[in-house]
C-alpha cells in the first residue's frame, strides 16, 4: 500500500511517500507530479518508503529528470537515492514541526528550469 501526502510550502510542492512504491501506485505518483503546478519546485520525501520496485524506480528517475529533489533520512531511502543518483535537498532540518520535514527555515530547493 502507498500513501501520498502533498503540501505546498512557499514555492515548493512537497510529496511525502509512505509504504510501497510499486506498480499502479507508482504510476499514480507519475500522474500526480506531471499534473502539479509547474511553477512550484518539486520535493519528494522518501523517508517513509519501505519498498520500491522497478516501476517505482522508473518513476523516481522520471521525477529526477523533471528537476525534482529528494529527502531521505533512513538507510533504505538513502540507498535508493544513491543507487538512482537522485539529488537530495540540501540543509533540510530533521524532525521539523511540519509534515514532510520542511518548515520553511531551511534552504528552499533550487529553481527548476525544466518545470517552467
């Protein structure tokens, strides 16, 4: 099962993924990110993922090509980012007060020319 939470913070759309990123759920995430406001920076929080299959990996690589950045705070999510060479959001604060682990005080993700 996959749970997706989205939240707009400043000029970024934060997508928090929880559970298993597989098959149809992964395809739904692909649709979600392609339909979101292209003026927003895209940040995907992978911290609470438990499993990613090949379809999920394809979707994460697709998000990377769109200019998305990633949050990973567990060994599994960090391994996914390393294997797929997914760019991490720099200087985010762990355990912040807002869902998605970003409270607006850290560096905002960089501008994304591909999503404009």
